[in-house]
C-alpha cells in the first residue's frame, strides 16, 4: 500500500516516496530535514521570547509572531481560580467547548460557531500545575485553520504559553 507524504509547510499531498528516484528522494528528504531544522529554530526562538515576556500582552505578541506563517493570531482566555472562563463569543456553545478543551486537554474546532472574526479553534492552556484557560486561534479573513495538520504545533505552542503564564501568575495554590 502506498503512503502519502504531507509537506511540513502546507499539509499538501506529495507523490509517494517509494515512486521517486533515489536522487529526488534524497533532495526531498534533505528539504524536509531543512524545514524541520527551521521549525525547531523558530520554536526555540518563541520559547525564549515567551520565557522573557513581561505580561500577557507580551506572551500574545510572541504567539502571534510565531503563528503569522499560518495566518493566525491568538486570543488568550484565562480561567478564574474556580476554573470558569469568560464568554468567548456571543454563542454560549463556544464557552462550553472551551471548558471541554480545558477538561480533555485536546484542541476543539469551533466549525462555524459564533462570529466570523472569532476563534476557529480553542487550544487548552495546560500548565504543569493546573489548567489556565484556552488559547483561541483566529485566522485572517479568507484563511481557514487546518487544525488536524497543525495539532502538534499548536499544542506545543500552547504548552509553552501556559508555562509563561504560570510564571507571570506566580506560585500556584492547591485547590
């Protein structure tokens, strides 16, 4: 059975690797390795920026700069000490889905809920000691987030953001 290859940058389907001649295969593998190296460098750089961010706005700015290549910006929605999260958009279903993301630790796609300029996906901000809220991902007009293709990237980014947010909020209290 033939395996499809997805390019790192766009999630496009490429020709199966086994059909390629050795030279083309080697070029493709080198290009993939170079892309992974660039992505690792970008991830390291955003982690460094998040570690030094002085405020929630600084954290959001670092996240937005990192997500620019996939036409996204972020909305940081923090929960209160009781685990409640403010309404994200006028549709209460989105707030319910935010709680689902926080409870399950998995991103949730909003698929047409709420306003067009609102978040298309909610990613849990799960810190080492507690759930801090969700990261709303908003795409630019005319773009659509491919959450399945970007899942690992956004979960990693949300984890880094949660660490930075916990650092800003100080020591957690057991509750």
